[in-house]
């Protein structure tokens, strides 16, 4: 795979930072809406807004962050599977992307439609996922900053 020039790497890193910060920001807004709904804000306003946010911003940013992160790993000297910290970030982001697309987005769309009839349990369900997601995004950020664990050892080559 061809490598990027230093300017290309910086551009890709900037895109990765911007999309990741956007994902974190959207996550915090989602958490804020969940807390507002739990504390008694008008459910017919809060939950449809959360559904719109996850559909048109949160889910697309999740996909974009994953794609840009994979491109950054593949097109730079870090590589996708060479370093443990890159692999940890890949696994974290892939799990979060799957949860966003398969569970959170359909759930929030359904909750937005059923907003007037939500009970306390449904409202609490809208706080836990963004709180966990925010925590995982902060862990991924720390892993990117400190780059712990070193390089993965290559598999032993077999002699024929």
C-alpha cells in the first residue's frame, strides 16, 4: 500500500481529529438530551430531537470516524495491525460503530415516535448508552495520546 506524503498524513490526521471530536460532541449532546428527558423536559421535544441527532449526525460521524481511522492506519507508517494501541482503537471503534448502527439508531428512532408514552426505564435507557460511549471515546483518545503496549510481534515464519 502506498504511503502518504507528510502533508497528506497531516491532512488525514486533521480529518480524523475533526470527525472524532464531532462524534464526541454529538455524543455529549445526546447524553445531555437523555439527561434532560430523564429530569422531566418535554418528551415530545427531547426524544424526537435525539432521534434526529443520531440519524443525521451521530451515526454518519461514527461511520466516517471509522473509515478515516482505518485509512489513517493503512496509509501511514503506523499500520493497521502493527501496534497494539492501533488495534485496541480499531476494536473499540468497531464495537461502538456496530452498537450505534444496530442498536442505538433504531432505538432512538422508535423512542422519538413513542415520546409521549415513555416510562422511567425507557428514559434511563437513553442515558446509559451515550455515557458509555463517551467513556470509550475518552479511553480511545488516551490510547492515541500515550500509545501504550508497544509493537505487536510478527507471527513466526514457518520453514518448509
